[in-house]
C-alpha cells in the first residue's frame, strides 16, 4: 500500500472545509472565496451554477429553504493525485420549503454524494446527487395527524 499523496490530503481537506464551513448555518460565504476557484461550477438537481458570486447567492437561497442546516460528513474519498474527491454526507435542518415542500417548520434530513474536481489547490467543479425524492416522501409520510 502506498502512502497518501499530498494532493489527496489537500483535496480531502478542501472538501471537509467546504462541508463544515459552507453547508451549515450560518453559511461561511467568505470560505467560498478561499476554497473555490473563481470560475467554480456546480451541477445539482438539474441546475448549473457558474462562478463564486452566483454560487454564494445559490447557497443563501438554498439555506433559506433549510433553516439551521447541519451537515454530517460520512466519508471522504480523494483520488491518489488529489484531482478528484468524493464525499458522502447527511444534511438536516428545518423545512422552510426545501424540495418544493410546504414550509411547515418540521425537521427534514437527506443524504447525498458530491464529486469535486480539484484544480490549482481549489475546488473547481462539483456534481451533486441528493436523496430529495426520498426526503420528500419520508417527510410527507411523517405528517402529524390533523
């Protein structure tokens, strides 16, 4: 087994910092300038957001729909060269209209996977898959009796 390459450790640290500083409440928007490339791109739920400023706006809107967002990092998997890193995570918060649900103020949680491309020691591009369908279904099934 060969030792972990310095690039792999850097990629893992970037992903960990992003998930713990940006995807939590309140979001550390300044971390985006530190961790992401200026032309950062994210592909999530059929949407592509390009550039750090547009991404900051997207984070603010998303977290407006998920009050008190918390993110638990389950696993991080960098490639040996540190060009890619994959994260498995669990996100939770208070539903304020996330995934098109009525804003009912109840807890909601969902899992996801993010795949980042790393370039010049920054996160450059991301592809996200999250369990939105399962979260909506579970949230609707857990409706209090009325």
